[in-house]
C-alpha cells in the first residue's frame, strides 16, 4: 500500500499550524448544502460521516494510528474516533485555536499540501467544517500532548465552548461527535448496513486498519480487519464461487503512484472489477482501469503467443479474457496530479495512472503466468471458450433476426404472458415487471396501452449470482424478460436493440418485494449491464397508505411512514386510513394513478455502483453474518429501503 519511501518523505514534511488557508464562511454551506454534500437526503446525510471518517483514514494512510470506531448513538447523533496523532491543539495566527479553525472555516485545508495522499475524490474532502455547518451540535475531543482537549459547537458551527483542557491522558487520537441538523436532513436515519459496507471496504484497502461499527439502539456491532488486504477483498467478492487459483496480488510504485492489484478467476461468466483511488471507489472507472485492462490483455496474449497456445494469428479480446475475473485495483495518487472527471466525479482522469497500472499488471502478470503454467492454461482455455460462445451467440442472433423457427417460438412464449405496448417508438415504451399475477392483471387492465407493457412475474426470481447464460435460457421467468426486452444477454446484449426505454420493477412494499428487487437488479447487472449503465432500469414506489377525508371522500396517497406522521398532524375530524399491504390490494385505477402514471409516480433509478452491491446483499441475506442481515431486515420491513442502491 503506502510505500516506505513515501511515508518517510511525508514525515519530513513538517506541518505548520499557520499554513491553513482561510476562504469562506459556513453560511454558504447552510444556504446550499447540495453544493457541498451532493444532496440533503439519506445519501447526503451519510456523506457527513464519510467526511469525518476520511479524515481519520487519512491519518492511517499516512502512517499514524490503526483504529477507527463509529458509534450510532441512541439520540441519532454519531461518534467517530481514531487513534492517530490527534488534531493539533495550538493557537493559529488568527488568535483562534487550530481545531476552531479546522471546524469552522471552509476549505481549512493545508494538511499534507505537497506530496501526501489525501482521501479526496469527487465530493469528498470538502472538510470537517461542512459537517459542522450542517449539524445542530458538534463536540470535538482531542487526545494529544498529554492532555485531553475539547471544543463544542452548536447551531451549524457557532462556538458553544472554546477549546479547553478537560483532563490528562497518555493516549493520542481524535473523537468527533455530531448531530445532523433536522432542519436540513428531514426524516433521515443513519443506516448501519450502509456504514458497515463502506467501512468494511476501508478495512480491505488498509490491512493495518481495524474498524468497528456500533449501533447502540439496535444493539448491533461489526468489526473489520483484514491482514491480507486486497487478497481478502477478492476472496470476499468471490465467496461461494469456485476459484480457478489462489488470489494473486501485486504491489508496486511507478512514477509516484502506488499501485495495488489483486485478482482471481472463478468458473463464473462475469467480470467484476472494483477500483479505488486514495481509498475512494471510482464507480465510473477511469485511467487506472483502462491501464489495467490493456496490461492484462497484453500479458495474456503475449504469453499465449510465446507458448504456442493460440492457433494461427487469432488473439483473445479483453472481454474474452475478463470472463470470470474478479479484480480490485487500488491506487494512491499524490494530490498534485490527482484529477477526477465526469458529472459525479467518479472517474479518474490522471493520465499517469494508466501507464503506472498498465506496467504493474503487465510485468507482474507475465512473470506469474510463466511461473504458473497450469493456471495460465486453465484461464486461456476458459477465455477461448468464451470466444467460441460469443461467436455462436452472434450467429444465433443473426438467425433470429432472419426470422426462423426460434423466433416464432419466442413469439408464442411471450405473447401468452406479455401485454405489449402498441407504439413502435421503442425508446418511449416502458416495460413493467410486476410481482404477482393479481397485480399484473390490474396493471394490464389499466395502463397506457400505447407506451406501457406489462410482464407479471410469479414468485421469487432465480438467484443469478452463479448463473450462466445457459441457466437463463432454462429459466422460464428470466427467459421471458430476455425475450420481452429482445436485446440479447450477457456479452451479446445490445442495448440499442432494447424494445423499451425504461424497464420498471414494480413489487409490493415489503420484505419479499425488496428481495425480488435485489434478485432482479442482480440479473440485470450480470446479464444486461448496459441497461443500468444507460440509466434505463427503475424501481416503482407504490404508496403505503391512502387517506380519505371529507364527505366527498377525497383520497390522498402517502408514500412513507414519516409522511403519514406529518399528514396526521394536519388531519381534523373524520378520515379513513387504508394501509396497502401489497400492489394487489389496490384497485386497478389506483395502481395506475399512484404508481404507473408518469404524472404522479416516483421512479427510482438504479445506478451501477449500487447494482454491484445487490449481488453482495444477497450474500448478506443468505450468509452467516448475523448483524448485517438483521439490520437489513430491520431497515427493509418498513420499506425505508436502502437508498444507496437507488437514486
Ligand atoms: C474522527 C475523525 O479527524 N482525525 C484527524 C488529524 C491529525 C492531524 C491533523 C487531523 C493541521 C493544520 C490541518 C496531527 N499532527 N478523525 C480525524 N487527525 N488533522 S484530523 O492536522 C490537520 C492540519 O492544518 C495532524 C500533525 N499533523 C497533522
């Protein structure tokens, strides 16, 4: 991970308490929180945690401390602690204490200005003062120089009590506790599962780190520590699959960029590459992933050629070579050449990273293959099978287009189940995948026939975690989905051929419903990923309640328990409250008006980084780690479904 040389060069860099830059006030943050933390929903609120946690992780990355603890307190506040050096407690040139400056002045950076690594990707690294600005109170306790010092803030960053010594200690570290401002984050709760997932990732990326997460109210706790780092990460990702060899890990520094890669092939058909830059996940890839892919392809093809494994001149494509590959790429890039791109800043720009990663994977992999010829042979044979399968699939698709028996067969199967849309403007058409025949029937009878198609699904969908394209063809339910969308499967999937511009999952608002959502998202993630990449996969949100008021029986629909509580405050006199246990309990017109009509409905778009988690969640649900599963169920029963895999 961080090389020794880099740690040494950073240690030399004396930090200076006067080097902090003073820019603008916290009122700017309260005026436009979205600018600083992305949004003011659940996702934005979790951003507050990442902001503080990242400061602790920066300490660890740079060689100080090895422990981070996060406590979800009973009152809704959160406590985050590390055992690093402790924030400096001296006076700043402005006459304020250093902690006061750090926690009240925007962009109070200055830490490791040159040469160090900093967790700062996209919206990260906006600073602890942003968290203070969006909190109704914050307490910072510092263990340093033999003293325990504390400073308190209230009302979005106003000093409540100045920095003062509250005791003696021989420990070092920083504890930050804060309460997100209810005025800014309405009806939001912290999610134990979301926090655990992210902290587990940090533990995988930093082998010397131990992270503990505690939920006091629900009496849950989890502890993460992985001696083998990225190797453990890949083992975790591949859990339950048959591995073709032991995990391989490479670590090198090239051009000041610290590259760590771990990879392993399984007998599955999917590719799973996760990449990180300075510990932040790069969901949209970037130059490091590009370098990884080209280096991997080059190493395998050269090896195959030198060892006369390929026939003639044919070479394997990158896609062939990545079938069944799970890989984690973690790069550490000094701040001065760190560049992120794209709307959500989830893509690495830094051109030097391509070359660095390409060299590291190419050189190490070539050596590894030469040393492990049996494994090389197994992987190359698998890639060659993938090439053949792709050829066959392409031919099959061509014959389907030409209209032979297969096509008629498909038509027959699909026409029995699917209520089609009449419009030929495919991009405007929507496919609803509906849980249950009864709701499916309602949806069929009351829909926009021109643009909305309905496909009812019966019961639980196949768990495609370990499925191949062949398994899909043999599964009645998923085959129906494949035929309805009509754009192929897996590597053969062509999003341009999709019969629909939107595919909408519509399930009951209960645990089974969320489970079906996860199973379907996993299927789309594995077999029609471009559908998600192009933002075409959605989840419908049926209302939980209806309230009828007044003599005329005016009906209003309510989406969540929180909204119901709000509504109850405004209700006077008689009213009739109905709770919808499932889609089937609604009348057909109600279902259309509330959940399907573009006028009123609320669709949640499924995003890619979130989809990758869906597969892992299935593991969580079925695996043997009790705390996350219990939390997941708690969080889903009342349909406050994890919003981190939905947007
Ligand atoms: C629970 C959250 O925030 N931990 C932190 C440090 C350590 C230093 C530091 C932090 C000083 C001038 C900015 C100590 N000694 N956990 C945390 N641990 N910040 S935040 O310095 C901040 C800089 O400008 C630290 C020597 N250098 C740095």
